[in-house]
């Protein structure tokens, strides 16, 4: 794949009958290239820049990328734990082997991956903020939480999930559960599910939107994105140990 990619880039640079190719053929070829090679092609000429930036092409490339499985994970600096890096293992179909890849993305803080959707990662330390990151392009933004002060005797448990809606927007759902702190009450009372707030952040905006409609209290797990929707577990207020989805 890499040798073919390099050959294609050289062909484009030489402008060998590129303009004579039908646009759908060019899109089919480009959609098979990795993001790194596409970034190079965007710098070659205005026609390629316009084509690769087109919404239809972005969707085509996204569909083609779904057939390239990879595992993305975080690594934290050994001592300070002040920076988080992203790496992956990508499956090479030609050799049936897993190829390590370092995305050269360094983020502030000790972060964990809370969710992913179409290559967009949501990372957080679950206390003050989250980071939305596209490791392929090395672009990311940090979004602070609009935190409500935790009352005495309670602790906050935050759940996060990122998804894509039909309006072609990426949204993050954040569920803040406020539950009784066992250490505060010296374990003298039963577990209380307390109360919760649900917030939604839309990529491209600058603030969280609070959902006033009631929903089930979520158990302390992230919200996986599956079949076009976010899912989370809920606990029964009559029996906190009884859980469902």
C-alpha cells in the first residue's frame, strides 16, 4: 500500500493526464489513500484541494476507511503523567500482521479514551474537561465541563459518549451522576442513586446544552456508539443493584 501510494503521489506531481480522468475515478482512487497521503495531495494543486475537501469525498473516504481495522490506545509519560500520547495497531491485509503507529499527538493531562465515532476520539480525565481529537489529522480541541458544585456528602461520576447524527453533526453526551459518598457517611446508609444532569455538546459550538427531560440514571460506564445511537446502562431506583440498558 505504501509503495503504491508513493507512486500515485509522484504521478500526480507530474500531472500525467490527471485532468482527463473522470472525477468519479479520481474519487475512487483517492478514497483508498491514507489521510497522511491525502494531506500531501491537498498541497499539490487547487483542484485536488477542492476535491479532497468536498463533503461527498469525505464521506466516501470514511466508508472506505471502515475496512481498515485498528486499535487505538493512549500512553502516559512515565513520571509526570502530564502528557498523553496516542498510538495504534493497524492490521495490514497484505502481510496479515499488525503494524504499530504513533500519531505524534501529545495532549495535556492523563486522559483516557471515553468513546470514538468515525475516527473522532473523545478523551477525558472525567473531572474538568474533555478533548475531541482526530488523530489522523492531529487536530484537537479541549472542551471544559460546565461543572455544578458537588454538595457535601455526594460525589460526581461522569459518563461520556460521542456520536454522529443525521444532520451531519458530531455530538457528545455527558451524564453527571451525583451519588452518596460512602466515606462521608461512614457506610451507615444504603447506596443512594442521588440525582443526575444530562448535557449535550455539538462539535463547532462553544457550550454545553443541558437536557431538561428526565432519563434513567446511568451506571458508571462510558456510552458506546452502536448502530447510529449512544447506549448506556441504567439502575433501578427501587433496587440500585438491578441494571438494564
